[in-house]
């Protein structure tokens, strides 16, 4: 019965949209309190992936998914690390090192050697988190060889529901990823980067509000390159248009 009511409501909304010439929009603008199935839009904020494809919903569907970070997403960028971290952790190999198989992080890498350069980048709610950061700006796919660089992307979940983040990455040579300062994934390997080189990494669930995805890239050979795509899947109380 509930599903039948949802299908009926969807059909009515589609008929309304066709009559109004609104294209893919299913519901008219609404300024009152939200009821089941009604949508509340958010706008873009500079320097953040404000999910304007995300819709807050009361009693909403689950499973809807959208890309929230990709190679066109602006972020905050720190290119001042140089080779400071080389040899300080298995994730940061020195120049000329090689490994026959990918090395996956078994725990959060130490960043102590670069703490002054990075600043409070894993905990700060103020952007940029220090003088070595620039942005929001386009994040370069390539950077000087043998160097490390750091990135912060902002994601705003307008709520009221939660979002499950999934990341896919490509990198030459290494990458470490945090969400709100919590370490999620790290790997370093030989060879060039490729789309979906490391696919479908579970980055956890975020609730309503602003969140930060932090990335540290490393290189120890002759080419440095990078690819990223992060999707958000609606759980309870949210879906995408």
C-alpha cells in the first residue's frame, strides 16, 4: 500500500512537471514544512561540494547515488611538502625505491615530519588550514615528480539523512585518504595511474553538515599522476534528483 501511494504520487508529480515544462524536475518549489516526499534544495558554497543534486526528504527512498567529487571538483591544495615525508613511513618511499607488489597501509601513516607544513589539516573546520594552502582551486592531475602534495575537498550534506561515501582512485605512486581526519585508505605501488585503479573503497557514512575528505599523494619515480571519483549513496532520509 505504501509503495502504491509512492508510485501514484510520482505519477501525479510527473504529470504536473510535464504540464509546467520543468523538464526533469518532479515537484514544484515548496516553501512550507516538509512532508513525506517533498524536497528541500541547497545552493553552492565556494570551496565545497555543496550537494545541490542532493535532496533532503522526510520518509525518503534509499539507494540513490551521485558523484560528489571528481577531477573537476575544486579543493584546497598544499604543494609545499616537497620530499619531507620520504622514508618516514612505508607509504612514503624514498626516490628510486621500488616494490614488486602494491603496499597497502595497515594503519594510519605518520605525518609528524610534515606537521609544520600541513598544519591542522585533518582537524580544522576553517579553510584554508594554514599558510601553505591555496584554494579553492582546480586540483592538478600531475605534480612535480618525487614530491608529496596534499588536498582537502569539502562535502556538505544538507540532511536530514546520512550518506555513504565510496571512493575510486588512480595514482602514481601513492595515496592516503582520510574523511574528517579519520584514516580510510592508503596504498603505494609501481607503474602509472589509471581510472579505477583502486575501485570502490568504503569511506564510511557522513551525517548532515559539512565534512572534509583529505588526500595525500606521493611519488618516488619518474611520473606523478592522479584520478579520483567519490560517490555518495543516500541512506535514510535523502535521495538524489
